[in-house]
C-alpha cells in the first residue's frame, strides 16, 4: 500500500504547498483571492505569481523530464526566461480577449517588465551555486 501512495503523495504535497504559497503571497500583497476569472488573470501578470508558476514549471520538468538535470545552464536559463515572458503575455492576451482589457504598448511593456523581473529574481536566488570557472 505504501508503494501505491508514494506515486501521488509527493505531488499532493507539492500542490498543497503551491496553494498555500499563493495564499501567502496574496496575503503579503494585501490582495483578496480573485473572485472572477479576470481578477485571476490580472494576478498572473504579477512578479510573485510568475515566480511561483516558474517554480511549479521547473518542478514539473524535473519530475517528468529526466533530461532536464543533464541540460547545461546555457539551455535551462533561456527555457525559464521564455516561460517567464510567456506567462504575463498570455495573461494580458487572455484579459484582452475575455475581459476587455486594453492592449497597447504600455500594457505589453508592463507584462514584459513583470516577466523580466521574475526571471531576474529566479536567477539571483541561485547565483551563489554557480561555479566561478567553467
């Protein structure tokens, strides 16, 4: 029985942790939980939620794609960078299509900066672990 539980138990723990982390982030930002889809899409454009999604994305890559560990940092970083940019841009496009949000250079710039800030934050968290020489 324990071997059957070992497959879903770590995933359940990670899912519960991610939900608690999202609630904690919203608590520190003094944001109420989203009541509508449009509010949830607007939250996806914030740096804190992008970082959380990137963490979940990388955890899924490590869990389900064994080749991730073997990739050199020069490939891992661009993959994470693209994901950091895609999340807020998809959020902006979804808000434009579903919620009537404004789509112009200012809103695209805000989405780009949020993704760039999320990427920068995720990389500086691990900079001490990088070797000084290759």
